[in-house]
């Protein structure tokens, strides 16, 4: 196993390190126990396990036939608990134990964290546990017998006192080579014998972003039939999407297929960024931009633009509500750290932070820590991750976030002009009225009136107008429910300009309702951001519209 975690652990044990803290996800527990057992077997020493669930020590062994097996260790006798620290008397026992071996201790990570609640009992218990671990760490001995305590658990945020004295190993997400090794070990039980090395590599590559245990579990859950490696990879991708969405509370989606009306300048930039993924660009030491910020009023299509970027680049998209990190409290930094590690391992991916500015509205310590963590990652990362963030109010952001080297490009996503509104109407109208697909259902005069009446409407509001007009048209066509024709021939749904105008009259656009706030957002974006749209040169441009007409 080539990862740093699996290379370093046996070296530390062999060198006589008395305490090692290991961070590993729960789903990898069996693989870690198996690996530590194998290390102990190679070093000729015993392996033991203790956790709160059993409060006794088990001797752990591994064999190819039986897997991991457990036997009672009679050298440790559990006694009645009189106070909280008695639950962890295992630390005192191991300190005084005259024998050797490797003892795996679980359930300690919450007590050795840097962020311990100040409730008296829990705080004192934490201090007791840390003191005992430090005492153990001072007994380093390079001579036989080996005596090592491995503190194993997930999501460790190590206290500075321990971090200075005790080595910490973190099991990172595996790369393709590590997944390939694990897959080859179990290929006979999982994959059809007909698969070549290239087929196996294709499947392994689709598992990047998963831990090995999750990857193997996902493969075993797939009903192969006569599927090719590409078909298996697609099924595994769907499994990965569902799992990552649950584990990270994000929306992870493959490159979408979405249309976009307008924003030509920004789309041209996305096409240029795609070229920078190529090996030729890397040979010239060129890189993709670290960050792109989309600035503008709500509803102008910033979220949709991130999906278009993912589509143009042909890479997956991770959608994240940045403001939600504040609701995680003390866990916010840990969650962000895990998310950024996932993005790094996926490598070529777009990560989109929606409502980025809202996370800094309070200007509190948590917002500053999260910003600092993100800035450090953006500055130091070497992966080809593109960060896109949508912002309504730039004044809420820390100034250091918007300097070059963090967010390399700032684009103003403004209210759509006449030509863009025409494109948006056709885009959404085609979902209901087939005339929009095959041609243009309205005359130029009708379009000019419709576009004039929807001035200062954003794309989301135009979409709502069309959807409501389509529903109104349907109800007018069918006052009562009828049976759907068996031949599938339905009368066409034709949305009239009059119906669209009526629905427009029932909506008060945000840019009119909150004119001062929206204009403030637009003006500040003008000062700092690049335009995302070309000058309107359509036949419906304001220069071609009769402003004195109806």
C-alpha cells in the first residue's frame, strides 16, 4: 500500500514510538485493524484492541482464511466504574504493563481535541486522558519488546500539547494506484475474468474520491450481468455521487447538460480554461485559475453559470451552500477541511460556493477562520480544482479574498439585456411550446413589447413568468381533466404574448421592488468585476427599440 499512512505506521512502531495517533474514517476500520495485525505479525509481536463498547482487551489476529479474529486477553481485568476516568483506566494499565505488543485504543479522539467544551467533568476527564497519553509518550524505547499504543478514530483535531509530542497519521483518500492495488487483491471475487488491465484501471479511476472500503462495497452492490468496464464505471459513479452527497452534505453532480442564454464573454473564458487542463498547457507551466467570483443581484444566473462552467470543462461539479458552514459551529473547519481534501483528490473538478458573502455577514471569529482556511488552501494547492463563488454584496467579503492569486477572475452577472431576455424566453419557452424549438412564434413587434415589459426582470423571474403562463394556458385548454390519448398525440400547448404579459403584471421584479439595494450591488460590481456579457447587438437592442411605442 503506497500511501504515506501505510508506509509510515510500521516504521514508527518498529522505531519504538510509544504512542501514535491515527485518524481514519469509520468505514475503513476493518482494513486498518487487518493492516495493523499484519504489521504486528511481521514484527513478531502481539496486537490488542480496547474500546468503550466492550471495556476489555481483545487479542486480535488475522489470517487469510479467517480474516480478523478476536480472543479475550486475560491479563486485563475490568473493575467497577466509580468515576468517569475509570472508563479509561486502560491507559494506566498499559503504562504499567510489563509485556509487549501493540494496543489499539478507540473512542479517545473526542477527549484529545483542541476544542473541548468547558463543562467541568468533561474538561477534567480530557485533561486526565491527555496527561496519561503524554506520560506514555515519554517512555520511548528502541529496544525489544515493542510496546506501542495506537489511538485510532475519525475526525481528530489534536490538542496542541499532544501535537507537539505525539506523531499524528491521517489516512487520506486513496489515489487511483491505491484503489487499483486493492481492486487487484479482490478482483477474482468481484470482477469478471474477461476484464483486461485497462478495464480494471477504468473501474479504479471511477472510484477516486472514495475510500477503498466504500469503493469495494459499491462494486459488490452492482449487478454486473454482461456489462463492459465503461458501464460498470457509470454505475459506480452513480453510487459515488449518492454516497458523497450523504457523507459531505453537498450536491455532487457529473458534468451537466444545461443551456445558457447570454453571458458570452464568461462562456468564452470557460472555454479558454478548458485548454489549460491539457498536458501541453502544463508543459508550459500554465495552470487553471484558482478562483472565479460571480458578482451580481440575486436571480441573474450565477448558480446556472457554475453548471455551464462544469459542462464546458467536462468535469464534475460540487455545489455547496457556504452559509451553511456557519451552522456547523465548531465542526465547520473540520467539514471544510474534509471537503477541500475531497476536491483535491478528485483533482479536475469545479467547486461552487453559493451565497459566498452570507458566510461573512456576521464578521465573527468563525467567518475569519473559515476564510483563512480557504485562502491558505487556494494559495497552496496544486490540484486543478476551480473554485467558483457567487456574491451579492462584495462589501461583506474580507479584502484579501478578492485579490489576485485567490480569485483570479471577477465577473459581473448583471440584469439581462434585451437580447439576453429574448434568449431566456426562447430557452424556457421551448420546454412547453414546441414552436420555440422549430422557429419563432412571435413577430418582432410582439417581442419588442414583451421585452420592454420585462425590463429589469432577471432570468429566474422570466422563468417563473413562462412557467405560470404555461400553467394558465393548460387550464384554459382543459377546464376539466380528460383521459390522456392512448396514441400519445396531445394538442400543442401554445403560449400567447397576452398570457405572458398578464403573468408579468402579477410579478413585481426584485430590481424594481428593491431598486436601491440592487443598484448598489450593480454599481459596486461595476468597479471591481469584468463584464460577463457582450454589448447587446441583437435586433431587440435598446438602440433598435422604439421607446415611444406601445
